């Protein structure tokens, strides 16, 4: 590698989320501000919501159930 062209790597960079959570990771930046993290993201918190516009989920479930029926 060429010397003096790579950014300095910080082993203790501070990450702050909009929810107030703080993390320490390694990065080339000193501080990082994020909007969402594992403590407030719906997937990780279990508060995941399914937005069903125009009944698409119900339609899919109905078609999937119809496809699994056995024909005689």
C-alpha cells in the first residue's frame, strides 16, 4: 500500500441514533449520526407492521392456499 494516502482509522468512533442510542465501532469517521438502529428498528424490536394496501396479502394467501389443495 502507498503511504500517506489512506484515511486514519479510528477504533472508537461514536455512533448516535435519532432514538438516543449510542454505539462505539471502528470507522474512518470520528462521529456518525444515524436515523435508525437495532434498538429502534421495527424488525429488531418486534413491532413490525405489515402495510396491506388493496388486500394484497389476503389475495396472496388465498392464491397460495388454492395452490396447495390436492386435486382428485
